[in-house]
C-alpha cells in the first residue's frame, strides 16, 4: 500500500478489512477460505460502498448495481469498484469477478498498517523468503465476540456483523472457527438465515442498510455456486 493510500484511509476500519481480519486464523497464521476469498472481499467492498451511499441496486432478471452520488470513493480501497460501476451498471457477479482478485494484497496491507496484524519477513535456509503473519491487536477478538453473540447466544446482530457472518458462512469457513464459535446445528441455521438476508430489525433500519443487505445476499448466491477447491 502506498503512503498516499495510507494517509487517505478511513478513520474506522472498513467492513472488508474486518472481514479479512476475521478470516485470519491465529494458530496457523493463514487466512481461511483462500479459494473463494476474492468473492468474499469483493462482496464486502460492495457492502462498504452501499453503507457509504455510493451504490444502488437495480432489480430485474438479475440484480445489478450502479454507482450513486458524486466524487471519489470515501476510501481508496473502494475506488476501483466504484470507478467500474461509474461506467455502467453491472451484475454483481461481474463486479466481484472484476474487482475481487485484486483486493487481497491491498486489504492485508491496510490491516497491517492499522496495527491489527503484524507481518514479519524472514528467510528459510538463508535463501528462501518467508512471511509470517501474527495478531497485533485485540480487534479480531472483539469481532469474534460479536459473531459468537449472534450465532451462539442468539443475539440480534448489527448490520455490519450480519454482513460479516453472511460472508463467512458463504465462504464455507465457519466450521474452522469451532474453537472460538462452537459449530453445531443452531450455529449453522442462524448463519444460513443471515446468508439469506434475514437480518431482523437491522435490515429495515435504513435505505443504505437495505441496499447492503441486497448486495450481500447476491454475493452469497454468486459465491456459493463456486466449487470448493
């Protein structure tokens, strides 16, 4: 990430940042769901744009999104997707396929820059470069508590937490969180309900949240038809 992008980043972490942070597995230092990560991060970016009031949903034979408002995106991480949508409305799957594959590196750079993850460069056998990623803050633990409250304790989640859970569930990675979020029938059922857009009062709280809900639902549909490699 360039110094310019670092200076312009949002004061509060984006949903796409928190989604990547949630997917990080502290025990192994890896990111869960790598095979489908571009869809998950792409959907989170569209959700961030929806929350900022910068995309609208068109309903028809397929769900399309278009840019709304004027000016640059509120954060540089969101600009490529917004620029693409400024040219013409697109199917959500097209947006995900276009912007998603380019997101992993910049989003990881951002989470490291915020101090939530630490990246250490090294070498194996003095020649082969390696990168070790570790937790560097308690933000992930806070996010996990919110997810657990919704899935295990049955609390109604905020719109951001509902979106995060829907994306995690669609990625097929929730069983990997068993040590932190015990996997079982109730957790599966609640996660699937959030995938399908059943966000309770959160879904009706505002027009931008309803747009985010529609974006996430269609991201889930696109992501869940991909083969799990």
